[in-house]
C-alpha cells in the first residue's frame, strides 16, 4: 500500500517540486545519488575504487520523448566514458544504460544505434556496458537489442528480473560462455499475469535463477541487498566450484555500504551501481518505495514538520 503511494508520488509534479526544494532532500539525495555532473560521478567513482569496489555508472534521465533528448543522454555517456578513461578508472568502472532513455519507446532502431555508439566508446575506453531492464512491456525488445550489441561487444551485460515468471528460462538461455547477466528482483509494478506478486515467490525464483546462472558458463552478477540471497549466492559459488573472478555481487550506492566493503574485503568482486544527473527524483522515490523505513523521516522534511 505504502509502496503504491510512493510510486504514485514519483509521478506527481507537485510532490516533485516540494521534494526538490526542501533541504532534507539534499541529505537523502547525497546518500543515494553521486551528484548532478560528470565530475561528481567521476569523483565518487574514484572514492569507491579506492575502497576496492567496482562501479557501474547510471546517468539519470528516464523520460525521453524525442530524438534530441535521446541524443543528449548518449552524449553524456560518451563524455562520461572519456572522463573515466582520462582518470584511469575504466578498469574499475563500467556504465549502465536504459534503452528508453536512448529512444526505445518511439524509435527502437535509433535506441540500438545510440546504444551501439556507447558500446563502441566503452570498448575504446577499455570497459563495458550493461543494459538495464525496465518494465515487462520492453523485456523482449531490450533483450533483442542486447543480443545485437553482443555481436560486436560480447561482454555487453543483460539484466534479468526474478519477479518475472519467464526469467528462469531466460537465465538458462543467457548462461552461455562469456555472457554477463545481472540478476535482480525487479523494481517495477507488474501484473500477476507476468510476475510473481508474493515476496517469497520472487525470492524462490531468484534462487532458481542463481542456480541456472552459476551452473552455466557465463558471468553472473548478483544484484541484491538481501542477506539471505547473498548467502545463497556465496554457497552456490562454492557448490559450482567458481573462482572469485567468475561472478560478482552488485548493490546500489548508499545501500548497505558496510556490507559492500565487507564482501570486498573477503575477496569477492563487488560492484556499486552509482546514479548521477539532474533527474534524480524518480530514482530516489523508487528507493524509498523499496525501503518504507526511510519514508517517515523523509515526509517530515517535505511537509516542514521536523
Ligand atoms: C546493482 C543493481 C542494479 C539494479 N538494476 C535493476 C534493473 O536494471 N532493473 C530493475 O527492475 N531493477 C534493478 N535493480 C533493483 C532491484 O530490482 C530491486 O528493486 C532492489 O535491488 C531491491 O531488491 P533487493 O534484492 O535488494 O531486496 P529487497 O527485497 O528490497 O530487500 C531484501 C532485504 O535486503 C536488506 N535491505 C534492503 N535494503 C536495505 C537497506 N537500505 N538497508 C539495510 N538493509 C537493506 C533487508 O534485509 C531486506 O529485507 C537493481 C538493483 C541493484 C542492486
């Protein structure tokens, strides 16, 4: 219920204006978002890399309605990749892109062309791209584009969401040699026809998907903050006799930072997903929806009652 309210607020312009101008937001934003500029993103990347962590950078800009906006997003990724290269950070850092931000909803071929240009630039800079997964209406078109990108850039990462009923089969299909797959639970509100609704079913599906990916020949990237699933991931890595360089854990910037460092100190590869950019509002609201414990504190700030 609270989750639905927050997700509705994520689309409400009045709430957005209040959130963007209230001082308490700034603290929350700093916790979950690296900043608004390319320089902020590179600075945060350097700090995380110094702590022994890997990074995937996401430029926040989801509502793209025309080619000029898609071009702007692509250009920002090219600028970011060139800055990461100049700062010698491309061994530690890759980028994550959303195809809707590159035009998927109004020009799928244009989105592919934009994504290909980003993948080319990433390869020149010595790093890779992971293509984020969005809601179920674009699962097929997103995976089709990932497959096309992999022709020239086989390390392009795909993302699969355990809440979708189809995902165990997708994991088997995407577990071939060299395939990089990020496994997450899924962040969108999806209908029962395509997605498990109960947390337990989503978690069980996640475990089946870990098994499929760890048993395959690809490179699983387990994106979760869930302590039980992290334990199961560690257990399966042992069971399937995987060395630590053949899989990784991923978590979001600002969430369980001590656990990120603990896993890295234990010799595991840990990648932090770092968003930056002006369009942080929708991202912040989705993080709040996942963790209602933060909401009371946050609402007091927005309504001025603290
Ligand atoms: C690197 C990364 C990339 C992602 N990419 C995508 C994507 O492309 N597409 C997509 O749909 N979704 C993506 N997601 C979001 C994902 O689908 C989930 O919505 C999100 O990660 C929350 O699920 P969870 O697995 O962390 O478990 P949850 O069910 O949210 O949490 C499980 C448990 O984790 C612990 N926990 C969670 N948050 C906290 C916290 N703040 N502090 C302390 N403990 C906490 C608690 O014990 C909690 O009970 C991504 C997530 C990550 C980490």
